[in-house]
C-alpha cells in the first residue's frame, strides 16, 4: 500500500517534532483508505517523554467518537524520535498491536518515514506527496 499525504501535512509533523524537542511528540493520523488528510496533535502523557510516548487517552476517545459520528477514520499514529532515526525502536515494537495502522515516525533530522503495524511486525510503506 502506498500512502498519500500532502507536503503541508509533512511540514506540520516536522514542526510538531521540532517544537516538542527534546521530548517525543505524538498524535493521530486521520483520513480514509491510504490517504492521510489530517494530523491531530495530542499530549504525550508518558512519564518519560524524552524517550517514550503515550497519546493522551482523551484524544483517542474523542477521535473514535468523531469517527463514529461520520468523521475521518483513525488511520494511525505519529511520534518523533528526537535523537534517533525515523524507524521503529524496540520500545515501539513492544507497544505495537499488529492492527495494521500506520505509524509515522519523525527522526532527529526531520526525516519522515511511514510504517505499517502488521501482525508480523512493522513494514515500511512508501508514500506519495500530493
């Protein structure tokens, strides 16, 4: 699956990562099918936000409620690795559920890479910029 997103959306994710540094930023990816149309920033409520992320549960509840009321689907999640590469860490792999959702990871250099959380582990997904 090739994932589609806009250059403005990529810039928004990179800006969120830069503003949160040295902590990890996080949020939700909303859209339909393989198209991400919105990134919804969320608070990182993890006790160690410099090296871990946990999306504020209320943000998840609100997004699920909006989806049930006809809003965009929750396609996945995003977070940053302030001092690391844009690939899943061992912690990310341990947290993954294998639900097929997309994880966007913004690395220390601002690079954005997309990964699909499949039952067998993360698989990198190509993307197009619309």
